[in-house]
C-alpha cells in the first residue's frame, strides 16, 4: 500500500505540474514570447493560452504599455566650452515584442546611451544661452534620431524631454547678475515711460483746460455784451416811445446828482471848476421849462406842478450841499499835498436852492 500511495502521489504531482506548464494566462497589455526547444515559436496574446509542457517555454514577458525612464544627469560641453549637466526623460512604447526581444539584448540601456550621444552632439553645436532657450528644438532633434534608430528594435520613442540644464555655479552667478541688471534696466525704462506719459497727459489736460476756460470766458463776455446791448436798446426804445419832456429829464438829473457825488471814487473828478455856473444854468433850464411850447401848466395840474417844484427844490438843495462838501474835501486834500494852507480851487459862490429851481429871467421880469 505504501508504494502504491507514493506512486499515486507522484502521478498526481506530475499531472499538476504538466497542467501548470501547459496552461498560460496572459494579462491585458502584455505579450509573452514563446520558444520551442530554444527556437522562437509564437507570441502569446492576452487571455488563456495552451503550451506543450516541457517543450515550449516563455522567453520574455513584454509590457506593451507606454513606459517612462529618467536618465541620470550627463555632463555635456557646449560650443563655448562650458560644461553643463543635463537631465533627460524618455517616453517609449514597445510595438513589436519579438524584435524587442531578439534584435537587442537590453533596449533600455541602448536607448540611454543613444540619448546621451545624440544629446552631446546637439548641445555641442550650441552655446550656453542658445541651449537654455532652445529646449523645444533639442527635444525635436532627439525624438527624430531616437525614433529612427529604435524603430528597427520594435521600440517607438513617443517623447523626449530635457528635465533640467544646470550650468556651473560661477556661470549661474553671472547669469543672475545679468538678469538682475536687465530687470533693473527694464524697470527704469518702464518708469521713465510712465513718467513721460504722465507728463504728456498732464500737459494735454492743462492745454484742454486752458482752451475751455478761454472759450468759456469768450462766451461769457459775448453774452454779457449782448445782454448790455439788449438792455441799452430796450432803455433807448422805451425812452423814445415815452417821449419825456425836458422838465422830467432835468428833474431826474437833479435826483441822480447826489448819488453820483456820494461815490468815494468820484469825489475828485465829479467837481468841475465852474460848478456854480452849471447849477445856475440848470436852474435856468428848469425855470424856462414853463415857457416851452405845449408844456404850459394847466389848472388841473397846478397842484402836481407845485409838488414837483418842491421836490426839485429839495433835490437842488441836497445837490448844493453835496457840492460844497466835495469842494471842501478837495481843498483839504490839496492842502495836505502841498504842505501849506488850503489853496488851489476857488471857493464857489453859494448857491441857494431857489436859484436852482427859479429862472433868473423870470425874477427880473417880476421885479
């Protein structure tokens, strides 16, 4: 029983091992390269696959997904004899598992060395400044060379990126100083441009303000002149339409004379040298108004005429007093200017209010 049991167990183990060798399950996005007795037989696709036990063997398991590999920094000399350290990142994908297995022993190492060689050739033809600013051009050149070379290996290089370009520390310090100076220069230029624009805008604003003020002043003066002209025209038309008599005009002048004399700025020039004669002539004019044609008083207007004569007498008396006061002030001012006694203008003859309202010719006729 013991030998039979051992034999059964041995047969079972062999059956299990044979079954394990015959059945192969391949996951998605992977291909297995199968060899039969050391020779390539077929490629197993994802899913359940059967093999001949102990005859067929899986050589390699190839991942068909896109892979990324980062290469260590590589020292590269530029055309201006500066050593820079460059890090690269490579993206690739296996498109033919058989060629990737049999055409090259280690395609990762081959791609790394090819990348370094191509990178040195490209960077060697560029100076540092151009190498720092031409990453896109370097990436395109690397992708083209690697894709052309790795195509026969069953590898597709999808993308090559330069991760970093590190110049020497001394060069970095110089570049930082240069960039700082460039930024300072740009800041100074921008500040000057802003100041210039501000001054231009300020000048334009002042110019427009001055033009607007001048135009407003001109319009105001024109409107004021038009208003004064319209007022004068209205007064002139009203006077002509009313057709006032000489008596009314003389009475209005007598009423306005004290107001003119009261002005502080008019006390010097308002007093003529022959004020007495002027007042006497005015009185004669007022007295002679009664003899004007068509202006004789009528009985109905006797009371009104007497009232007018009383008002004219009062106005003449106020005008005479104002004239006397002005004459005295002129004499005092002249005395202060000459430093002596009041001299200069002769004292006017006293004028009574009756002389202003009564006509001397009428008095002679009554006498």
